[in-house]
C-alpha cells in the first residue's frame, strides 16, 4: 500500500473522514481544556469525598459547569464508536458499488484484493485511532470526575472508556464493511449494521456475564461493601449445605422457603462480584473477543468482494 493510495482513499471519503477525525479532535481538545481549567482551579478537591463539599470554591459556577461538561462528554462516549464505525465503515465498499466505480476499477486493476486493502486498511486504522483517542480521553474525564478512584483497579465506566471504545469502533466499522460489500447500498448497510452490532453487544455481554459468574467471588450480603470499583454480578442465596442458588433456582429446589425464612434456617444472602483488581484482565479478554469478530468480518468482506460479480 502506498501513501498515494491512502491519500486517494481519504479523498474519496473526505466527508466521512472529516466528520470522524474532526469529532475525535474536538472531543480531545475540549476535554483537555476542561481538565486543564478544572485542575488549575483546584476543583478536584471538591470531589474527593463521598458527599458534596460546601465551600466558596466548590460552589463557584465555573467549577460546576466544568463538571457538567465533563459528565456530558463521558455520557456520549458510548455513542461515538457506532457513529464512527457506521459513517466511515459503511461507505468504503458500498458507495463504490452503488455508484458503479468499483466495476471500472475491477476491470482495470489486476487484483480486487489489492483494491480492497487500499481502501479498507487506512479507513479502519482511522476509525481505530479516532475511537481509541476518545476512549483514552474518557479515561481522563472519568478520573477528573472521580479523582479518588484508582481506574486501573476499578470497573468504573466499564466499556465506556479506554481500550474497549476503540475496539468497539473497529467492530462496528467491520460489520458495516461486510454488509456494504454484500448489499452494495449504504442505507440498508447502516440499518442492518445497527441491528447486528446491537445484537452482538448483547450476546457478548451475556457470555461475559456467564464467564464472570463462574469466576466471581462470594461475599456475605450483610457485610458486603457496595462500591463502583467492583463489578456487581448477582445477588443469591447460600444454603447451609454450601449451595449458592439464584432466587428462581432456590424456589424450585426449596419450595419451603416461599413463605420466608429466618436466621435459624442458615440461609444467607450473598453477593457475587468481580474485584476491581481484575479490571484490565477482563477488559483485555473482551477486547480480544471483539477484535477477533472484527477480523472475521473484514475477512468475510474480502471474500465477498473477491467473489462478487460486477454489476
């Protein structure tokens, strides 16, 4: 792949490139300004405790506005991977098929795979870089909002900051790429990508929950310290024989407890949770799964392009 082919790709998709890169740069710059003003003004001390701090500094309007901007920015981060993936990934192949330019390029070029790579690789690299930048910015904003939290040992903002934001952008872009190569139309590509990406997100979450349930630690429900640092999995019942059952299982296997139980029964409420110290381990595992799916969709799109009949 040459620099000339990369420039040509970005020129063909200049609108999408401008929007995605521009939005990422805007998010990074605005966040950097907010973080700089917040720290320079000393407002971080206002959010170190469990409750609000009443002082002249903490009640200053500029500090409150900076905090609101930071919270708004963090809340829209999960949307960005979908926006970037759909906007940049969908038209890579679909637009050229829809406009008929792909047919001309395939008739003149020696290799469809080379044509595919010259368009796809720079675009996916751009999507990954833009969404990862936004994810890392979300890390910094989350630290600003919760300065006392050790984000390397905490599930605060799980899936809405850091590495997973970048991987999610690549996955959505790859799904859009595959649908675009198959359908050759931009609008159906966007609709079906949204549906499939949402379905994959739900499926991965359920699989991850199932795996984490088997790996979770068990704590007594009466003494467990509910904290955002740990990932809460489930609340269950532990019986004197050591069985840990969810409420449906408990009611089925022990129908006698449907009318309630007391302390003499030996039944205890327990909490299943994953400690914050495992945050990066869980993050890397999910990133590997999503990254593998993204590669699979890119491979599927390349096969479709190679075998597709020109129209």
